[in-house]
């Protein structure tokens, strides 16, 4: 795949239902545009807990008590990461009244993963750093449910197969070990319908928030291979 260079910083959020292929698109975008980095709130949280940083210890106490990690704590982790890369000024803090003036360097480009998930979280993020493109990835529900119905896994290794587009060499058997493939316990159709309904309920206000900001762009396709070229074209138009 030929790579392309950005001329200005891209600060990206990908929004899409479970099963839509957000991870696949993020990987492809980073290969196509090497200046893009992934900033994952989940990874930052796990690393902070593992390394027993002050923020990590604070977060761990919330997790051990069964409560959600507060939004402000996630934002402090994200801020710390962006400051460590010199992508935002070191003086940026949650107490500041105005958003940071982020670096305009193309190397300060990132895809933010895992946050925000709600319009309230998005408003908090706005107060810290301006996102300049939010991509809404759309695949019809019946296509997503079909993918899940066709999905089989080799549980010990985590290898995933799909009888629609990534079949095992021998039906029902793992390519490497020959062991039986199984369905994930949470891959039932009713479970997925509930997950998709929940996503729709929470994402609608989030997408409306970014539409009001003028940074929302919607792309639709039945497969990742259909969506990727559209994504590449839009990124080149906006940032290259």
C-alpha cells in the first residue's frame, strides 16, 4: 500500500457500532498515513495501573470498588500522553478555561480510541483539545449480524475465522492446530441486537454534538474493503 504524507495535524475520532470494523480501519489508516498514531484510553489506563503511577493507583481503587473510572481521570491520562509527545503545551490542564493550542505539525496526528463515548464526555474533551475530524462508520445492522453469525473462534489462541470471507481451510477446524472452532458465548443474535441498540442510543447525541461542531463526516459500506478507499480519499482531501 502506497503511503501518503499529511500537511497538517489530524486529530481524529472514529465512531462506529460494535462489529463495524473500527479497529481494522484504524490499522489501515495508520499504514496509509504513517504520521498517524493511536491514542487508546483503555491502553493508557491499563499501563498506568500496571506501572502503579499516581493516576494508575487512583484509577485502580475505583476499579476494585466496582465503580467506573471518572471521566476527569481518563482526560488526565489522555492529557499526560499528549503532553509527553509535545503535541499540546505542558501548561494544559483540566483547570484551564480555554482549549489547548495543539501542535499543527503533521507528526502530532492521532486517532483517539475509546473516548469520548457520550456527548458529555465530548464536551469535556472540547474544553481541552480541538478534534478536527470525527468519522461515523456505518454498516447496516443486518450485515453486522450476518458477520457475527458467520464468526467462529479458536478459543485457546484467539484466532478468528469467518465463513463469509475468512474461512478455515477445513470446515470447523483451526488452521494451525486442527482443533475444533467454537462460537463466542456473547455472539448470540439477541445479545448483539441489544449491544447495537445501546450503541445507537448513546452515539446519537455524541454524533449530533460533533455535527454541531462542523467536524462530523459519515461513511457507509457493507464491508471494510468498501469503506477504506472512501476513508483514504477523505483524509487525503482534508489533510494532505
